[in-house]
C-alpha cells in the first residue's frame, strides 16, 4: 500500500480499497478443446476487456452468415479450415488465423476431418450472426 498525493491509500496497482483480483492463470487450449464433445458449439475459455476467447471443434461446413457490428478472429489450433467468402475462399492452416471483418458474409468449413479453432470476438457476438438456425448458441458454456 502507498499513500496518494491526496492522502488516500491505494495499492501498487492503483486500486483504492478494492480487493486484489485473483492472479492470472495459464490456459492450455488443447486441454480445453479435449473437454468438448460436440461440433460447432463454441465454449468460452477466457476474457479480454469486452472480448471472449472461445474454442470450438468443427467438422464439415457451417452456415453462411455475417455480423453487422463485430469482426471475428479465427485461429486454427489443429487441422485446416477453409473460410468461404463471396469474394473467394481462403485456406487457413495450423498456427494461422484470419480476421473476418464485420458485414462480410462468410462460411467456415473444416477442410480436415476435424478442425480445432480459437475465436476472439466481442462478448456480444452471436455465432450465427444475423441468421437464426439450429446451430445458434445464445448461451455459451465456460470451460
């Protein structure tokens, strides 16, 4: 603790009277993905500001959709993914990522038998964007 110029106490992190947040922990993405037993069902594994970090297992093709206000980052952890776009398809391999800007219609496809992906997107992002299908997930499980 220290005393500020105005005589109030605060911690070294600049918090005044607030309890310290729990220390950060490392996240093993492969371990989190191993706990998922379904496809196209994203799970939350972390938070950064107003963003969720999600993991999902993919097999086959998803639905064509877009997001009016959110960009999406798809990072391929295992396998390969084809991001179908109306302007041309983009192949994304292990260790690579693609950012799909808002309003761009897209359709992720697992090019390999099974593809594991980490997503970084706003907490408000719905997995099927402006389209409502049987694959829409309004509530996501946190691992």
